[in-house]
C-alpha cells in the first residue's frame, strides 16, 4: 500500500513528534515533490526510512540535509550545530552595524555551517570574512554553503581552536568585527536537553564548561588583539548569561554597547565595542 500524508501524520503523532502534520508534509514534499503526494516503490521505502529515523529523534533538518536560516537554505549535517531562529537576532544586529559603520573585515568564531558569516556577507557586499572552526568536517559544510551562495571568494576558512596558543598570530588581526555563537550550555545541563540536540548536534558546539562561560572568557582574552580600535563584538548568549558575558568582556577592556532580546523577550545577543 502506498504511503500518504495521513499515514505519515499518524506514524509521527504516535511517536510524539511535535507538529506531526507539518513535518509529514515536509517529508512528503522532500521525497515525492508535493506535500500531498502518495508514494510507493523505492520512494516509499526512502520515506519510511526517514520516518523511522525521525521517530528516534534525528532532527528534521538533518534528515533533509538542509535548514532554512535568515534569508537562505543551508546545507547541514551531524557535524554542525543546527541553525536556529534565535541566532538570526545576532545576524540582524551584525548586519545593521556593518552597514551603518562601513565595516569590512569580519571574524566568525565557531562557524559551523557558516550560517552566521555567510548570511552577513550575503547582505553586506562590501564585507569579507574569516570563518574559524576546529572541526574540519564542519568547515567542509561551511565551504559548500559558501559555494552555493556564491561567496567563496569573500571568505577564508581556518581550521583552528581559539584555545590554541598561536591563535591570534595564525588567524590575523585588524578585524572590524567578531561574531560568535560559541558553546554556552553548562556541561551538567547537557543530559537534560532534547534528544534532537544532545544526540545529534556536536557536543563540542554545546559544552560551555561548568558554568557555560568558558568560551566567552577565552574569546574575551583574545578580542583586544584581534580587533582594530573601534571594532565590534556581537555574541549569542544563553538564557540569563547576558550580564555575565558583558562583565567578562568589560574586564578585557571592551565597552558594553547593547543587549538585544529575542522574539521571546530573552536577552540573546550581546554587543560590545573596543
């Protein structure tokens, strides 16, 4: 028997998958070309395998291999953090600063899929970027996204950890802006995360140390050397972290400029200036 929308909805609902009808339509469109298609044969087998994987909480975007973010679709895999709507707040803030101040050189720390730096460059044709990640597999995804968006010539990719002793020397200085969505989940909180996150996002993109702030401390120690005078730092932060992150960077000589809430009213983006 062919697999149709109602049957996929039933299977997903029985597995307690949120928004089963929406997800069923997306899966059917992915396999059959229409959310109302009936599929059989090889296509049905592919669809059943996707449904089975979704029922064990493989995230929908990682089943499809793509995720909508800001104004574009991005290639994703289990090697990169799933781009999330909260991070669009960071992108919007950064784009505004780049445009208003004529900024040219942007450094993205922990680029993952490249969704932050590539979204900024796509909106700001005068800018160029350096995208850093310690994961070679993540950088390969980011390179593919840059190529799809026609941005390869405007971004350099660097495989390095900002905890490396030679990070500043090897990465360069004189940047107009640093953007980052670093790991910020306290390590003890990770087991309580949704399985879509804790089991399928890279642990290295989640683990912020005992209090969730380890990576902010390290970036703050490097930012004065990386930035030119008057340069900016734009960061995503976790719930309740904005004031602590502002203080950490103020301790390195950067001036808190603004805290931007997300659509739920949670302080999500911290902006600082050298």
